[in-house]
C-alpha cells in the first residue's frame, strides 16, 4: 500500500463549481497533515495544514479522519487560478526534523 | 515575505561530474531539507539537517550525496558523481523548528539535467 494515496484525477470542472479531493495514508502514527499546491514546474506551496477538528481558510476546507486515515480538501466557488496539482502530504515523525511524505498529486483544471 | 532561494535555477552536467546545488533558507529557520522530484513523479524526501548534522535521510540519499552548511546562510547539496537517473528537480525547504507544528517552506528548485 502506498504511504499516501490520492484520487488519480485529473479533475476538470467549470468555474464556480465545488470540487473535493480525497487522500488516504498508511502510517497510523502520522502526526501532521498538509495540503500543498504545485503549479507546473514550480515548487510545492503550502495551502493549509489539516487539523483533527477540521479547518477552513476562505474557500478551502480541510478535514482529517484519523480513524479512517483519510484526509480531504474541499474547494468552493472555484476560480481559474485554482488550476494546479494538489498534493496531499503527511509527516510521520513525532519530533525533531520532519520528513514530508507526498502523494502523487491530483491535477485540477478549472474551465471558464 | 521571506522566502527560500536556490541557485542555479537550471544545471546541466555530464554523467560522472560533481555538482553542488545551493540554497539560502529563510533566515530565522533552523531545520533544512532537500527533496527531489523526477519529472512526472511525486516529490521525494532526501535529507533533513539540523544543528550541523543530518537528522534523517532516505534510502535515496546514498554515499554519492552530501549536505553542508558552509556558512551562516547557505545550505548545499553535493552529488559526487552524477548519474543519468539523478536528473530531477531538487527542492530545498526550511522550517522554523522541528516538531509537528512547524511547516516547511520550499524554494523554487534547481532543475538538474545529467547528460
């Protein structure tokens, strides 16, 4: 089983739509979780951390279900600028220097 | 907004040559990392570095790789004898501290092409 597994995509949705991404992780001891976005041939950029209680940042909502080892990202009222690859990222280490484990990414294209 | 910088943006080298990739982490950050991304594949962890020592390394980070903080600002990744399969995007990242609460910020990457 892959350490971090994401929806294969690609997702093509019209502007204004709501889109949801899912991700599962294999290491039940994992401690921190993130969504990054990556534009073509660019660096990963932190979108948001994911907390057990769920968290929201504007149009973006992230949820974590530790029991199911499942992470989700919801984007509401999608914009053309949301087109990117979304990376589910897990950190399995408890302390010290952290080692991020990335999923393969899900490509999202927002169409006008 | 402070950011991680990397040089060069693109490096072309011949197989068997040594390359040094350079990074300047965010100034108050204490933990430094290297990741790589082969074209079309996922981002992979290589190594983390704290207090002038390697903290964690992956199985990719074998004897041909080394890291160094030669001065107070730079953080380097050296590949001693490059192979064709080392062609990838190499990202440097830094975090303010270790532990689960601290987020990593990535530099723009160096594209390494080995011919």
